[in-house]
């Protein structure tokens, strides 16, 4: 079969450039195998993975428990569609609802699908329960958000590359500054048709922006005061990435609607989910939403296994401890650095700010040198490098990575 053909790095890159839609700018490394915190390229060179597929591989590459569950189910039945019941979906829904403390789960596939589904649930609740006039519901979002790239979502994106020439845009969204409670309260006060507030507890794609302490809990209180749903997009920050099971847990916030994805499968399969209680999810009836693949039996067993790994291996606690160690060690370096100005993050979701302009190539060149030195990461927004290794990393490995990172940065010091 053609997909089993062994390619050189040059051949693999050339094929993608010739036949693939040009929607990504990958770091020039061609990966062919992964295990735990490591990946290997087609030439057999080994790297620490410090991106984890944007936090999809929290449980590590090819975790045996997840893979074994996937293989066993794949040999039985993979897809039934929602035209019929299957014997795994209910188990998955029960397990996940109890795991995160909600009544109901709406199963989807990609993260963007999860966000779209959450928007629909919120709007349906607004009309059926809150009593907003039809087609008048608004949702508050934050500038510099990243919730996906569907046509609805790019309508409220601050990224010009994502939304230029993709209009006409949906206009039922109100953009405010992230981490600005005054703007949130003003938007709530002056717009009686607001149905929900959609927010990332930490803005990942924007450069790992952690909000001020108390922002999330106060935002939730404002939403309650104005009868507005607090919608947490935890696709990237959830499932132990930030040192808690959910990033909102740092402030003891219970969202009205929770969106999960990425690590919900441990990177083995596209799985996302929207969770809410009966008073909200109850507005959805047959025909209001659906997905042929959403809730398929293969996805169900993979997700259960992935969540079991998080609990059994104490990944949230490991993320918390190693994240504190990572920032502490990086800050020691930054004290005498002229090229790195800041490290920020929670748990093992972190970023460093490069002392250069956003349109410079310094961060990109740093990532190329990190690759040469055995660690792969990727810039975001020009002068920011995001660091998010699998949560199964141990202390010795993390310190080895800190050594690689600081040695690499020193090559760029003035």
C-alpha cells in the first residue's frame, strides 16, 4: 500500500507541498513514530515532543492502555451512526459525566465541532428558557481567542489570516478584551440579549496568556447575575494540562457549558464533547444537532481509557509539580538573558517571550535550533514559543529538556 511506503524527509515534505492544501507552515521535521514523551523522524533521530499535538497527547504518544482499548474495539465494531444505539456510548457518557460532574454529554469529533455545538446549545437555551426573541441572541467572546476555524468561529476571531476573505461573517457576537471584567460587565449590562460568555480559561494560541487571579470566578459571578451561560473552552487547557483536571478548577468555577477535545482521546482519535446539566442540555431534542461519527463505539472506549490514564497516573499533579519546576528553572536563566524576557503559564502549558518583534524570525530560528538539539516546539504569534510536553514526563526528563532549551537560547544571546 502507498501509505506504507517508506519516505525520506525530502520526499514527504515534497508530497505535502504538491498535493496538500497550503493551510499550515510545519516545522521541517518529518515524524514517523512516537512513544511517551518522545518522537522519532524518518531517519531515526529522537526528539522530546514539547508541543504534544497542541495538548492532545497529554497521556503521551501511543499510551499502551489507550492503544489496546482502540485495537480491541476496532476489531469488533467501529461505527454504527446515531441511527442505532451502540453498547459503548452510554457507558462513555455516564463515565465522563460523572468524571467532570455534569448531567449530560453531547458527543462530537473535532474541537471546532465542540465549540459550534456549544454555541447552538447556548442559543437554544436562550430562546427556550431565557426568553430572548428569536434570532436576537448574542454571545460575548474575547479578543485574541482561538476556538477553531469554522466559518462561524472565524467571524469573531482577531486573527486576520483566519477570517480575511471568508465573509460574510456571523454578527451575533460581542468582542471584549480578555481579562477585563469592566468590559464584560458593560457588555452584559448594555446587551439584554446576551445568552453566553465563551472563554478560554488560559488563551493558548494567543501565547499562553494566564488571566489575573480571580478573573474567572468573578466572570462566572457576573454571568450568574445577568442570567448568562458561562461557557468554558477547555479543549486545550483541560484534562490535567494546567495542573488541575480543568483550568477553571484553579478558581473553583463550575461552567454552565464545558467543551472538551484533544486529550479526551489521548491523541489516538478525534473526539470532542460538550457537557452541561439537564436544565441547559435538556433543550436539545432529536434533530437539533448530530454527527455521523460523534459517539461512535471506537471513540467511546478510547475516551474512557484516556480519562482513566489521567486519573490512574496522577497526571494533573505531575503537571502542577513539573510546571512549577519548569518556570522556576527558566526564570533562573531569564535573570541574565537578553533574548528571553518572560516565561508564563500554568502546569505544563507554558510559553516564553522572545525579545524581538512579532514579525521577526528569531523564534522560528530558535525552534529550528531546538529541533537540531533534540527537542521540537513551535512559535506562535511571531515572538512567542509555546512549550507543552506530554504530562507523563518525569523530573529527570524535564530537567534534561530545560538544559536543551537554555543551551539553545544561549546561542542567540547578544
